[in-house]
C-alpha cells in the first residue's frame, strides 16, 4: 500500500535471458537510498508508469555474463548501479558494474554506487570541477555529501563543507576537511 513502509513486499521474479552487454549478479547486499524511502511514503510525484525502480545499487557475485562481456567472469565480486536490486539476482549493463574493493564487505560496497555516481556526475559533468578550485558542499557528512567530499579531494579541489551537528563537523575535520 503506497504511503506505508510496512506493506512493502517483493514479488517473485523469473530470471530472464541476458543481453550481450549485461551481467547477472547474485545479490548479497543492497543499498537503501533516501529517494526510495521518500517515494514509498508518497512524498514524491508518481513516475510515468507508476512503478519506482527500488534497489538502485547492490554488491554481489557475478552469476552470468552476456556474450560480449569480457571484463567480468562468473564468481567475480562486484558492485553495480542498476534498477531492481531488491531480489536474489539483479541484471545490470556491464558499464554500470565495477569490481568490489577487496577491503570492503558486501554491505559496505553496496552503499557506494548511487552516492558516488551522483557525486562524480555532478562534479565532473555540470560542475566541471578541476584541481585548484574551491567547492562548498552542504550536508557533507551525508551519503552523497561525503562522496562529493572524496571526489572533490581526489580531483584536487579544496573542500569547504557544512554539516548539521558538531559530531558531523568533527568527523569531517578528522578526514581532512579544514573548512
């Protein structure tokens, strides 16, 4: 029932044939993004077809590869940014899949794709951020904000940040955000 998280359920789905450039992932962990909560609580307008693509990111193990996928093999641990990750097997275009960093658990890795893709796109696309520039990042201790801090610093920019509590500001300072 829309507007109530307690009625959220996932119907069974049949595994489909893969396109040549697709990877099927046995999902081990899925990220939960704020936009999914907002949509579930009817705090966002309806989409065109009335169906929201829950499960925007996941981490798991490659279970099948399309005929033209050469950079992944069955058994590889990966992260992906795709729709429909709240199920046993998710399908993603191979360009939206990356190797899972070995230092991260599946749960940790599943929280990376949406925030970092958003930050990367915003800062390198419309933002055109380059080394030596300064950037102000609001809510820098949140998911996308923290990703933006990391991307901006990786690009060589100076980060100025806001955060809502002393604890969050202290955390940002502990990771090298001076302003």
